[in-house]
C-alpha cells in the first residue's frame, strides 16, 4: 500500500477514535454555567448538549452552579437535582424554537417548562414569558427566594 494512503487511513482511524471518545463523553467542567460557557443558550439542534449536562450531573449527584448569565436552553439546568443558584445570576426565559425563522416550537417550549419546579413553571406560564422570543429576566436572588431553588454557598 502506498505511504500516503496508509497515512490517510491511519489518520482517519485516529480521528474516528478521538471523535467517538468526545461524542461519548458529555460536556464536563467545574460544574457551573460559567465554566462550561453555556450561558448563551442553544441554537436550533443544540439542545442535546444541554440535556447531556443535565443527565451527567443527575447521574453523578455532583453540585452544579448557575452562577452567571443563563438564557434559554441554559435554564434547563434548573432540573439538575443538585443545582444551586448564585444570587448574582440572571436567568432569561422565552419560548423555545427558532428565533431567526420566528418559529415557536411547542415541543421545545414544553421541554424547557418541564425542567422548572411547579412554582417557577406556573409563574412563567401565567406571565406569558414562554409565549414569544422576548427575553424575560429573573434574578438569581429571586429564583432562590421566590421559587425555592437553593442558593450556592
């Protein structure tokens, strides 16, 4: 076999192994929104990245901190069983879907709503936060005091 063909085949196999290992390993960092750099939410089709973080931290039981700007898909981190919120965090809520195409997705919106506790879910629904793509901010201190999420220590 020609050297360049063997090199391409070996390189391809190595790349396949590396990509396979990365795909099998969910995003992991120090257990916070800021460490993961996921506070700006998801683009259409990126929700599985956020779901993988939720599944990983729920499986491990490790603490996960919502400690900074957290919009859209990032708010599903509230469903992590050992989540805490810093008083200085800001969470932004809106409907799920594709804002660029102006297409609200009832399924994506429901996915986010199901991540919230009953009090928060009722509040954002009653105040129509999840009806449009307009951002509605709730401070970390309000998420803690009004909706009962634990404060980070």
